[in-house]
C-alpha cells in the first residue's frame, strides 16, 4: 500500500508531498520530516484515506507482522 505524506517546510507557505511505498517507510519519512519540517499536514493512502500518525503506526505494526520472518 502506498502513502502520501504532506508537509510544510520551514520558512515556506507551500505544502509539499512525498511518497512512501510501505507503512514502515512512511514512518521513517515522517520521523525525518519532523526534524526538518514545521508540520506534517496530512498522511493519506488510496486504501485507507486520510489518517493520523497513530493509525500509520498501527498499520506499520500490522505490516511487519504480515511479513515472513527470515531465518
């Protein structure tokens, strides 16, 4: 499932967006953006619609549980 993260960069008025292929990647992108951006404006996926960070963290956890374990 893909995710679009909208954010506002410091000292800019425009809302920018970036894509992540998985929930875990989206969590990593948000963590990096929180250090360099003023605010996360939105998190959106085609399947789930708009969501908050808490929902994204839940989806990332579920995604990790569904992935096969490497031996």
